[in-house]
């Protein structure tokens, strides 16, 4: 499989502009490309697909990449099949997956990405690159026909991973508790990606990028921390 992915936890970190913290990784991923197809389907409300696409366009045009929104194309499947690269932005993960199935984009995306088309995901766009969307932080505001996602990688991701806040009086489950609950019913590894972190996948090589460690959960084992310099290849191997 000749995968070429950049799976980013968040589009915007505290104190930096849209996609700014991932600029060098994005430029490296898109080297030699001049256009990109943006999929704005995760956006639940507040901003239209056109305005969301304009935001992505503004960021990528500075880097010499032209952007079209998938909704601007009469035939979204053809748009995916002909794209030089794809970027799926964040929002609500349930809505995004539902829309990907409704527009019959799941299979074409899987096929193109497995053949090496560069894929960028932020947040919900990173969730759907995993095996299922069962570890999103979002509420199921709509009902996709399945939680099975694009499975561009054989594990799940929890973006915006949050560590417990010391001395907090909050009584809800921590992110870690929820992921351990997930592992009561599912086998695949889960990568908790903190703000500013991203995974770079090139064929069978995977690297953690950004300044922070990532928290990796394997079923039945204690959570582990991996640094950007650590070998995390096992995540791409069968589990
Ligand atoms: N709502 C997040 C996003 O920004 C996804 C998540 O937290 O799971 O896309």
C-alpha cells in the first residue's frame, strides 16, 4: 500500500493561525502538487460549505496550492477520482461520515489513498481516516449507517486528546476512561493525539510529529506515551 497521509489533531492550536502549526509537514506532503480537493462536509452549522472552503483556500493558496470544494463539483466521485490530493476538515465526525457515505465517497477515497494520493485530515477528518469513528469526542447528532470509517490506518484516533486536569471537581469520564471503555468492546489500538500533534504515514512508515508525546492505548495494556523520536511502526501492523 503506498499511503501518503498527514493526520492532524487540530486545525488551529492556541496562538497560531489556521493550519499554521502543520505548515512544514503539509508542504512536504504536497510537494510537486498544485491543487487540492477540500471536503467541508463535517461542518454542522455556523459556516457554509462555501465559507469553510474559502477558509481552506486562503491557507493553501499562500503555499501555491489551489483549492476546490467537493460541493462545487457536479460529480463528487469524479472529483475524488481526479484529485491531486484531498483534505478533509473538522467539525462533527458523525455528520462527516454520513455525508461521505451519502455521496458515495468512501470507496473512491479508500482506493485513491491506498494508491498514494496525499490525504490530509484535521480532527473529524483525522477520525474518519481510522478504522471506526468510535473514539471521536463528538455527539451523534446524525446517524451514519455504520461507524466503519475509511480505514486508511488500522487503528482509531482520538484527536484533541485531553489529559485529566489535576484537582478538577468535574465528575464526567476522563478521555482515558472513555478509551479504556472502548477497549472493553473493541480491539484496535487508539492513538490519543494532543493539540499540535500529527501522524505522518508514508506507506508502511509512521511518525509522530509536533512537540508533544502521544498517548497510545492497546487493549488490555496500560496506556503508553510515545515521543516523536520513538518507533511506532507496530501501529500499522496487524493487531
Ligand atoms: N469535533 C472534532 C473536530 O473538530 C472531532 C473530535 O473531537 O472528535 O472535528
